[in-house]
């Protein structure tokens, strides 16, 4: 072997170097003659393709770089004309395994004469698979953005639109092409250019929800709500805005404020979560704001069934809704269900969805979920107010009468009914004021409820009138309960003699369902007025009612 400056001058030594390089490279190397017949392969060729050298010697080069193609590869003509180049190909191994490869090619020269050609084949299968996966994710996201029922726009640090979906363009009355390059202040009515640049000077830090007004191409103005999230796309700071026209909602909220003064400050605050579901019920994509709104990382949601965090009582309802969307491909009223947040809280959501197809033309659902917990709580409050007296918190007349009708067909007989009247309420109102009268009414309601059993139903049925339904209670038991009420009245008056509490009580009992309970209640009412007349005549002295029921 040569040393020093003579290293590499020895032809035998150079030949040994070349052989070492050919044998120890990761790339497969093939030599072929001017007829395209292979006459040499290096050892890595076997590792990549699985062929022994003897199996391919004399075979056409195009059986390796273009298997299944009967035509001569176009690169051969170029090689034999002295061309050198590089192409990417899809080929296969001996076992049929697909190989993506980068191929470098050129002529083999001897004394300046082309004697054949060579190809150097580098395996790029892993790189190709990564590239295909990235393309798949990009296509999935673009499909989601394109099909979503809400406006989505991506804005760069110069506040120009760089990406916009069809819904956003429809909201503003432009085409998608017309919107590209427009700046925020060209459609936002409430923020000037200076304010936009000041407030949103660093898009990477944006993570907010706000309302503003947009101006359409025709000059009309409408309100929107925005969920803005800063992110980095290709090394550039951008903000992704999910925008929704809230004109109808604001009109509804205005009507609600006018009709319900108590809840005029109630505003439904809900941000939208976007996700896709495949036919197997697996969440294939969820928007990044899932972390902010529910506390979960995307990896904790994607790849799992869409009912994973759904309340078990609501799972079947949601499954039927999703199945219907897949089968019928129509718009339906939103389904409402409960979802468990990462912190353990159960929150109500309303979900709507539309059917689409993924990059493989397989059906998927694009779903939008909105937090409606405040709305559900408000509905419960309205339901409570519709069944209860606002002053005392007891059931109201409407609920009482419906219970009478329902219980008339029940098996809870005997049923006793009490009709109670607060004596001298008008006197208290006229002398001490209605506020004092209200206090007396609430006191009376509380005393009645505390004197009855948990299974009894007590209601305020009029200005100074109360009523009670005692289930599975005969006349004797009911009389004992009335006596307990009067004892409690006397005990209250002894402790608080300032404004004494005085009530008249009538009682009637239905042994079975032969008599309508409304007739039984009328009997109790008449008896109550009889007792009230005795109070007016002073038959009971200063005592609220010291005698056992019924009176003589």
C-alpha cells in the first residue's frame, strides 16, 4: 500500500478503495451494458431488494427500476447519450415490498466510449411515508376548514388574510380570492389600523375570545364573536380566528332581556370545539382549543371513541344522533349532552354535525360542540319559577291543581286536603305596609312546610291562601297534623309576639277515588271559611286555635 504523497497512485490500491466503497455504502449500485443487461451489483443491492447477484445478472435494468412496465425506461436513452441525472421512483423488492427510492444514473465510460450505464439507488421509503402522512394531515385540516359551518380565517403578522374558508367569505359577501391579502381593519368596524397593530402586535401570544362588528362588501354591518388563537405556521406567527355571525342570537338576547328583567345580565358564553368522527366512532381530529376549554390535550381525545368523556346517561342519545347524521346526511336540531372536563366538572354541550368525506372518500362527520351549561341552568330556573310561588318558594296554584288531577288516579288513598288562610293579612298590609305582609306570608309558608311531612305537598294558591295534599293520610291522622300546625303557630307567637300569626284551616278527606279531589278540596275550602268566620266572631279568643280538629 502506498504512503504519504503516493497514496492513491497505485491502480491496485485505487481498485481496492473503489471495491470497499461499493461494498460498504448504504446504496445499491448496478452496472449494465448498452443493451440494458445487468452485469454487476454490489452487496447492498441484496439487502435492499433481496436478490442474489446471480438472480439478476443478465436481466434488464428496467426490471429493477420499472417493474411491470414493458416499455424501456426513458432514462436509458439519456444515459446512452451521456446524460447524468436523478429521479425518484416506486419499485418493489423480491418479496413484493414497495420501495420508494432516489435513483442517480449516468453512463459507464471506457477510454471515452460509452460501454453501458450505472444506477445508484438510495432507499427513501421512510422519508416518503413521513411526507405522505404530512400531506394527509394537511388535507384533513383543509377539509375540516372548508366544510365547517363557521367562518375560519388565518391572518399573518402584517394582519393580512393568508387563508380563509368558504363560510367566512359568505359572511362578508366576498369570494375567497377577493379576501386574500385584505387587512383586518378593512372589514372590522370597531378597530382602527392603529388599534389593531397595538392590540395584536404579537400574534404568537394571542389567545382570546371577543365580540366585534364586521362590514360586508355591500356596506352592511353585523355583529360577530371571535375565538382567536395564536400559532406558528412555517416559522411565521399567525392567528387563527373562528368567527360566527351572532345577529340572530343578539336579537334573541334582546327579547330575553325585555321579557325577563331578572336575567337581563345573563349572557350565554360559549366557545366552539370542532372535531371529526369516522364511521367507526373514533375522533380523528379535534381543534387545539380543547385544552383551553376542557383541559384535555389533543392526544387524550384523538384516537378515542367520541363517547369516552360523555355522561353514561347521555351516551345512547348521542350515539343515535351521530348514527342518524351518518345515515341520512341531513341537518338536525342540535343534540344536548353532558361532557366531563379534565377537572371533573360535568358541562352541558350542544352538538351539530354535517357529513363529509375524508381523503380516502370515507364518510366522516364534522362536528361543532358549544358549551350550553349556562343555558341549561337558566332553563331549570324558568322551570322552577313556573311551578313555584316566587315569594314563599312553595309550589304555586298551577302545580297544585295539576297534582290534584294526577293523584286522583293514583293509589295513594286515603288523601287528605288542607285549605289554609292567613287571617288579618289585609290589616297588616294597611297598617304596617306590604313589606310586613310579605314577611308574614313567608313566615306562614315556612311554618306550614316545617309542620308537614317531607312527602306532603304544600302550595300557596292565592294571595293569603295556602293548601296541602297529605298522601296516605286518613281524617284522624290529618286532624293530628292540623293540631300540630296550630301548636306551632302558638309557639311562634309566644316567641315573636310583635305581629302575631293567625291562620284558619279546613280539612277534608277522600277515602278512595270515587270523588274527584277537586270536590274534596272545595269541601276543605268551605270548612276553612267556617273556621275563619269563628275567628272573626271571636269564638276562639286570643288563641290561634287551641282546640283539636275538627271544632264543634
